[in-house]
C-alpha cells in the first residue's frame, strides 16, 4: 500500500467540529479516543493535494477567484472517467457545499407550503432545508429487511401523487442506511416522479465511496428524461476529506431549472465565488488522486468487515446493516435499550463512543447509531472493544 491510512492525527484544539462536540460530552477523553460522528475522515489528506496546494500558495495572490477552464475540465473528466457520465461545462454550478445548495434549490424550485418528498431515515439537513424555508416535509419510510433497507414504492407513489408534492430529495448512496440504489430502483423512482411532475434533486456526495462489490449509477445518466428532470449534487469533500475547503459542484443539465437556481443563488448569496484553495484542491484531487481513493476504499472495506465480524462474534444480538456505499455504518442497537436517549447516554458515558445518534435522522432512526468508519483500523478496533466491555457491564 502506497499511502498512509494508519497514522492518527489529533484534531483537538484546532476547531474540528466533531472533536469539539466530543469534548462537550466528556472533557476527560484520552488521546486514543476519537469521535466517530460527523462525516469527515480521520485520515491524512492525499499528499498530492497537500504538496499541490503548497506550490500553489508559493505562486498565487489570494484575491477574488473564479473557476478556471482547468477546474471545469477536471470535474468533467472525473464524471466521465469514474462515473461514465459525460457532462457539459455550463451544467456545473459551484456552491460552498451541498447543504447550502439544498437550501437554495428548495427555495428556487418550490413555493411555501409545497411538499418536498424524502425517504427516511435520512440525512438530517434535508429536513432543515425544507422546514426552514416553510415547505412541508413529506416522508416515505424505508423498509428494514433483515440487514438492508428497501424502498416502499407503493407509499412513495402515493406521496408523489399528492398535489402539493413538487420536489423529491433523493440520497444516493443513502445516508445513513448505506444503500447504493440499483439502476432498476432508480428507474422506478424516476418514472414515479415524472408521472407526477415532481422534480428530483439527487444528493450524490458519497458517490465515489462505493464498496467493491457494488456500483453507483448517477441518476441523470439513466435517460435524457431523467437528466432533464433532475439536479445532481456532487463534491470532492467526502471523497478526499476536503469539507473544510467548502467546494461542491451542482450539476444541472436543464437550462430552465439551472437559471431558476442561479437566480435564487444571486438573490441570496450575491457574489458566488468559492474558496480559492477549494478550487485548486478539487482540481488536484480529480486529476491526481484516484489511486489514493482506490486504496481508501480497500481500507473502508476492511473496516466494514471488522465491524461485521466483531459484532457477529461478540454482540450478535446487535444488527449491523449492510454497508454498500459511504463510510458511515448504520447499526441497530434497539435490542439493548428501548429508550434512545438512554442509549445515547450509554454510548457516551459507558462505552466512551461518540457517534451520530440515530434519532437525528428522524424518528425512524431511534435506537440506531451511525458510526464513521473512515479512521485507522486499530483505532476502530479499540472502540469496538470498549463497546463490548460496556455491554458486558450494563446489559449482561
């Protein structure tokens, strides 16, 4: 293996959101304990990005900056090379992140009191982007089938048929349940939405992080009809651990939809230029860091197997949901504790685990935990043994 996925870099006292949150839960955490919550990685960034940014800093003036032709070429090349999707430069609309983009898109494509459809449990900023803009959250609950989730298409269609439903925010790969929706599933979703005049915003920010036996399909790449009825949200942030550089690429093939979103962005944001280093880091990542990503996926797959095997051998009553995409493992702990707040207290006070609690993803997530696998394997293993000891102490 060429790259270092074993060295842990402490992020205490440097402003890390999730490390700061861990300290609020417990100020006495030891140096070997890390948070497994917010979706950024506990790995060093690709060295190509670090060295490339150093060279860029030596030769640049940090003034107002726009995307360059090299930037657009890098994004387009990545989409075609990695995802077999050929896009046009003018489709690319930059935002400082997918979440800010969602807020803008919801405002641009719906009116107050319109319904926005989501499949739950789901990434919690989806809810906020809808409710904060005075739109209605329309839930279609996913079905848990043993170790994976399925779409309730009957319910989804009923919700899409509601006169007030105008938009659907699709999550693929799905956060937090880890599904990579199959092509036939996406086709059903797309047809339901087309038949009911529902636009689709597909959040595909984790689309590079697919476990080896699975394949991601960009929703817009299925058909021209789907392409013209969708907005695809992408970013290098999850793939290369660049969230702090605040760069995302929202790809909008339909000009009318794109113009509405751009108009809303101008009205709300004004100057839409991004972080100067975000542009360059994205360009370097897509041009030079594919080998790093391939090695990363192998590490994530190793960590996935570690969690599955450890639980099966040591805490078999706890159900590990199969992870197909993302580096976020969804685990059903309802057998341990019926009260979700008591489960949270157990995790933070007894197991010294700082996870994303399932209830933040909606009521359907109560009793579940989301654990971030993007960390050195030895650190994850230590966390699992802490969990085992706490389970023995409190539940056995």
